[in-house]
């Protein structure tokens, strides 16, 4: 689900930039609820795209690399992903 993908990305960013910064940035995505541990609810493809975009503002192209690594084990190949996350 998009919730799981977004959670993996937020938790990866927490491990890289710290909880405070990662959560502040992730919580700037409208309509997404994010718990203090990085768990996301209310995810969607559009919100996933915005999440990637806001993290790209922080760390540029590396945000996409981190995101791809974070979600790799969760993918079945059937997901409709934003272009940046497609291999």
C-alpha cells in the first residue's frame, strides 16, 4: 500500500537526517498523517509524489536513491509508482 511505501521512505529519512527534520518535512505534505515513529496513514500515489518532492528539496537526487532503497523490499512489481521511483 502507499501507506507502507511512504512509511518506509519517512523512516529511512529519519535514519539519515534525524527524526525532527524528517518529520517536519514529511508533515508538510497535505492530507498525510505521520506518527512520531514515521508511520504514515492516508497515503496515495499523489501524496507519495509530493513526499518525494519535499525530500528532494532537502537532499536533492539522493532523496530518490534513499527512497528507492527504502521501498525495494516492499515492491511486488504491480505498484503504480511516480516516475522517480520506477527503476
